[in-house]
C-alpha cells in the first residue's frame, strides 16, 4: 500500500513541470502601465467609432439628398404636367421617381447590412468601460500612499482587476482583427505626441515667470531673484515683482501712519505739559497775591493801632 502511494507521488512529481512562482508585482508601476494600456486601447476604440460615424454620415447624407431631389422632381412634374407631354420628357418624368426610390431602398438595405447602429453601440460601451477602468486605476493610484497595503491589495484584486478585464473584453469584441493593428498604430502615435506635448507644457510652466526653478514667487526674495537673473537658462525670463512692490508700498504707508500717530502723541504730550506749567504759574501768582494781601492787612492793622494810641489835642 505504501509502495503504491510512493509510486503515485513519484509519477506525479515527474509529470508536474509547471512553475507557480510569479514575478513580484510593483503596484504603482503595474497600475501606471495598465492606465497607459487602457488609454491607448480606448483611443483606438474611439478612432474606430469616429470612422463608423463618418461612414454612417455619408449614407445618411446621400439618403437625405436623394429624398429631397425626389420630392423636388415630383413637385416639378406635377406643376409643369411633364407626364402629359408628347416629347422625351414624359417617359423620363415617369421613370425618374421610380429610379430614385430604387436607389434609396438600395442604400437603406446596405445600411442595414452594415449594422452601423449595433457597431456604434458596442464601441460606445467599450469606450465607457475603458473610461471607468482608467478612473478606477487612477483612484487606486492616488490612494496608495494614504491607505494600508492590505486595502490596496483588496481594491486591486477586486473591483479594479474586474473592470480591467471587462475593458479588455469589450475592446477585443468591439474591433475586428484587421482593425486592431491599424487603430493601435494611430493610437500609439497620438499617445506619444500627447506625452511630448505634456512634457513640453510642464517644462514651460516650470520655467516661466510664474514658477522659475519650481519656486512659487508669491513673495520672492531679492537673493532668489538675483539667482534667477544670473542663471544662463533663464536669461530671457522677466520676473514680475509687483507683489513685492505692493508689499513695500504697504509697509511705507504703515510707517507713515505710525509716524503720524507718534506726532499726534507728542503734540498731546506737549499740550499737557504746557497746561501743567500754566497751572503751576497760576498757583504761584495766587500765592503771591495772597501774601501781598496779608502784608497789606497787617500794615493796616498797625496803622489803626497807632491812630488809637495818639493823644487827643484839647
């Protein structure tokens, strides 16, 4: 029994040649790659959608023109009585409406065989799925630094992976095999041009007068401005320092206001001092007057006493 089990295990080990060791997934890099992939495939789907729309518009315009021309011809025939003429216009006026209606029916039948509406619906759904997948991937990419790795793993292996699979499934169903290569080349070219344009735009924004050397100049310092002026790569950049001038003007205004307040305070102090000095002078004068009055009173009393002591002359 044991020998039979060992023999089965040895056979299984010999037949087992599948390795289950997968490469580690760097989540941020993998999400970025998938976003780029889905965006390119979405652009390919939209190019195909645009192509189908243009074809349908051609058929619709042809039908509209033919139907209007047929109505115009019918009204002209009725007004001019072309069917009752005896020349060659009579049979043409009779056969022309039949010919136009036949062409219209042929074009309508071809449109049904082309299945434009079904194709447009499928391409629209594929575009919506791609947009939703890109949105989910971006949401997870932005949340990587703000949530636990377990939550990121759950989100990635759950709804994000399912939407990614649905987007790929709709992409493969929306395009025919011969269309994949053609539209993918155009989409990759568009993506490269968009990447170059975005990089140039970012460099222009970072090196313009708004953000030279990645520094926001909300309140620039003199040293930083001199550095920017001395930099050879930024010789043609003029730094706008209106905000600094306004700050200086505000500081000057504040200093002038402070000086006015100080002058007013000094004037008040001088007036108070003058009042105090005037009060002191007044008090001194009052004291002198009172002293003079007292002396006069004393003299008057002495004089009165002298008059009383003098004898009377008989």
